[in-house]
């Protein structure tokens, strides 16, 4: 029997018919990949904007980046953001080796940046000549990630940030307002004619920086249409299963809705994530550098970064340890979420050793304890214990940018389920016993008596007692992981 194809209209009520696919709910752990022109700056993820902001009253970080750029590379009228492109060489980039690494440590989807704020397309774009096939590495970056993911059986995602480029790149058209070069316009004012005899001859900077404008100028219709065509082409030609929008909702009103409707109609496995969706039935809610305090009845995702910034920054330590990544992943999964962890490659395409080592350590834990993470669903209670992420007041809503380092205790547990099994994970350094008050005899979450407890570390059956106060599990000394200890709990068939 032929199953009729789902059809969707460009409106929220129609998009709500699309259920979050099981592959995403099962995956739990993905890799985010920021790699592009900004990797060559090795200094700041928003370098392409901030290098054109001269004074601290405009942007304190921008003033620092402006000064750094002028000192290291020259005035932005002479060496602009575009001039980093020849330094993004990709000479040692091996997408097959990297995807193999990501898959080996447990990542089930990989999401490279396809279109960044800087308005550059990391694929063979039909609508943006400033792309990675024509310039920079002169390789189809997204296409090569796609082939590597397909070969390893990993789902491909792609992220769009270029929906913000109209405002984001506007400062490239400014000029110094003070100093010896006051009034000298930056390279955003250059045209194709200015490129004669340069490395970028034949390319119009206006296509990268967009026409001269004020940041407050509203996006014109032609720009929204061009952006839409680029995203549509990317989805059609590269067929990712996940589309990440760096936007509070679907970008640009009806244009974003149309993209979503077409994506869902073409791909039943499609996932779209946005930051503050008006409907969590239509798209997946993504929290940037933050988590939720409680179990959610909708599927969500946290994206955060392992390295100091989103792109590679030289001489900066990691911002998360492997233990913190593991504990963050456990907490998120217990609350019905996925973790998409960002790494940043060097401009030559290699992964710094500190990031590689951290991923390998995460993979070691998942290789032993992954049963409690992958293919699971939340329990009626996400966990117990004194340590949890709490909501903070911020303009973007619950969850965003409230990431903190938490010192979990031996009393902090998170729960997941798989069929009739319950997994309990201790987030602190466990001592001789695990004491779970939520699993006291006759508890409201599952009144059935506990019939057995198995260690995920070695598969051994563990001794336990279940009283009216708690379930106490006796833990051998070798089970005391510094990151987290996981056990499988089985129940009797009847209370």
C-alpha cells in the first residue's frame, strides 16, 4: 500500500502536523562545527562585524577587535574581512577522519555551519558567488561533510546564520570617526571595479557585504528573497536532516515558513531548530549555552561550545572539561533534550588536540554508559538532588546563556527510561552506596518493587535494599567514576 505523502502549508498550524522524528529523539548527542573565514582570524567569532567598530561606545568588544586588527593586519580600508579568505586554506582538512572521530565518540549527527553571519556560503552556492568553491579553500565544504556523514551512517545537519547578515555586516561600510584616518571608508564600499589586479578580481564585495546601508535600515524584499533561494538550494542539493536557524523564530516571516513547509514536505525525517519558537509542536526549541530547570513535555536541544569561542581561537583553553560535557549531556537528556556540542577547526582544517582529547574522554564514558543515554526517553521525574540549573532573567527567555559550572554531589541523580527499564545516573563522585529517595518502596513514580539492579560499568548485578525511605544500591569501589556512575534498574511485574 502506498502511504500518501504529507503536504504542508507555510503557516504554523500546518507545520504542527510534523512530528519530531525518532532518529532525533534517539540520537541525544550531536556535533556542531563552526569552520569558515572566521577560523582564519583566530581571534573572535564575530570578528567580521566587530573589526569595523572603532569605539568602545559603539561596542566594547568591537573596539578591542578593531585595535587588534589594525595592529596585526592593517586598517580595515586596506585589509578587510574578505582578505582573510586566502588564509582559510583547508590544506589538512580530512572530513572522513573527523566524522569517523565524531561517530566513534557517540555523536549521531554532525551540523556544519552552511551560511554564517558573514554572508559567505560554505557550499557550491548558485546565488552567492562568495562561496567556498570559488574562494578560500575552493572546496565544496558542506558537500564533503555530507559524503563523509553518509559513509559513516551519521545524520547531516546544516546551520543558517546569514538571515542576520543585513544588519550584521552593515558596519563594513563605515569609516573611522576619529584619528589619522577619520573619514576613510572601510573595504565594504569597494566594488568589482576596485578588484582589478587583486586576488579577488572578478568578485564584487557588495555581494559579500551587501550594499551601503545603516544597520537600522529594514531588510528589503530582494534580500529576503535572495537569502531564501540560498537556503532552499542548500536543502535541495545537500539534503540535510536538520536545519538550525540562529533566530528566535523562523526567519523573515513568510519566507521562513515557506522554507519550513518545503523542507518538511521533502523530508519526513526533517528537524528544524529555532531559539524561541511560537510553537514547540512545529519546530524544536534550541537553547544556546543554557539548559532548562525541569523536564519538558516537548523535545528540545541545547547547543553549546567546547572550545573558548564558536570558531577556533588560538592560545585559548577549553571552556568545558570532558566531565562537564558528560554531566551536561546527562542532565539534558533526562529533561527530554539533545546536546549539540560545538568544536572549532583550525584554518587548515585540523582539530586542535585539546578538543580531540576531550571528545575521546566523552566517548570513553559513552562507550560504557551509553545505554542510559542513547535511544532513551525521559521518566516522569528528571532527577533528584540539591544541584540543578535554575532559570535566570534574560531577554531571550528561559534557558539561553545561563550556562554555569555546577558542582554535583553524590546525591544528584538523573533518570532515563528504555522500555520497562529505568536508568539512574549519579552525577557526583559516588561513594560506597547510591541512595535514591525517589525510588523508595511504594513511590508515586513507579510503585512496583525493584527486582534487580545492574551496573553499566561491567554488567554485574548489584546488591540493593528498597525501604520506605530510599532505594540503596551497594556500589563496588571500581564503579566510582569521576564523571558519573550509571545503573540499570528493573521492576517486578506487579506492585
